[in-house]
């Protein structure tokens, strides 16, 4: 029996292909998935739920340690800023005193006035940062 060869003009018959795709997503909020999802993971591998809980606990501990570190560093930075500010003011007072001792009171007033204005600007901008 001979095979049928399609004609040249009608090589591919007209067919309509329709494809439907459905996507189902289940999401949860929080560190630990809901019990139904944990049961599903346990069917895949019995150690998955325990490993997920351990991972969530370790992540929480790491996050808390990071937050403590950030708070400690912020506190130390504030202390460093206060110490630096006191040293700068003490240096300016000493400089003004030296100007006055060498009979340059106008220059001492300019230095003291400039530094006071600069410090006032810094404190005002620190309390009201740009948004």
C-alpha cells in the first residue's frame, strides 16, 4: 500500500490550537508556613519541616543580633560626635583666647561668631533634616 502524499497547495491542514494555562499560587505571611504546607513538605521529605523551623529560628536570631549591633554602633557614633564637638569648641575657645592675648580681639570675635553660626546651622539641620 502506498503512502498518501499531501498536495503541494494544501500541505498543512487548517487547525486551530487553543491552550489554557492555569497557575495556582499559595502564599503565606510570616516566618513559618501554615501547618497544611508543612504537612505537604513532610510528605516530600520528613526532615523538611524541622529544617524550615530551624532555619526560621536562626534567621530570627541573626536579625536580632544585627539590630543590636546597629543600635550599639549608632550609640557609639553619637558619643563620638559629642566628643568631637566638645573638642572643636574647646579648640576654638583656645584659638580665640590666643587671639585676644596677642591683641587681635576683632579676629577672635570673627572666629567665635563664625563657629557659633556654623554650630547653630548644624544643630538646626540635624533636628530638621531635608525630606
